[in-house]
C-alpha cells in the first residue's frame, strides 16, 4: 500500500481495476462443475462395478465430448465404449443425446452411460 500512496488516483484506480480483472479471469479459468455419472450394464462392469460417480470438469468448455474424453482417461477399461458413440449412448438429464450431437454441461447435471442392449 505504501508504494501506491504517491500515485495519482486515476493510475491507482486503473491498477486496482486491472488486478480485479485478472483475478476474475483466473477464477473463471479455475472454475469447475460437478456432474453425476450413472453407469449401466457393460459400462458399469468396465468402470469397476460402480453404479454412479461424481465427476468434476472445467466449467469452461464442459460438454459431452469433453466428458467422453475424461471418462476414457479416468476409467481406461471404459475407453473403448465411451469413445465410440455407436457403442455408448449418453442421456443428459434423462434425455438422449443424439449421435454426433454435443451438449453443454452444467453443474448438477446427470449423465447416464447407456451401452447397447442385447438379449433375446
């Protein structure tokens, strides 16, 4: 503070404004969202038998494509399923995500991993 006492008020005010802008940009860059993942059938088996998990993503750019990539890294045995849209359908808040569609994610969202259903 002593260093700033001799600065003209307009310069001091500009420095404070710049510091605030930098702080808010850094805070936004570090912001994360938490989403709930539901694992079904073979996706559950590939994820080690868990039925659900909370997952954090960077808020900036959080979407279903980024989610697939993060799941592939976090659960390596799930990677073959999650990286191929034909082998794993996503449902965002109980609504299917169409193949090739990328949906934005928000904190509190629930995403279900739904593998192909087989049977007779």
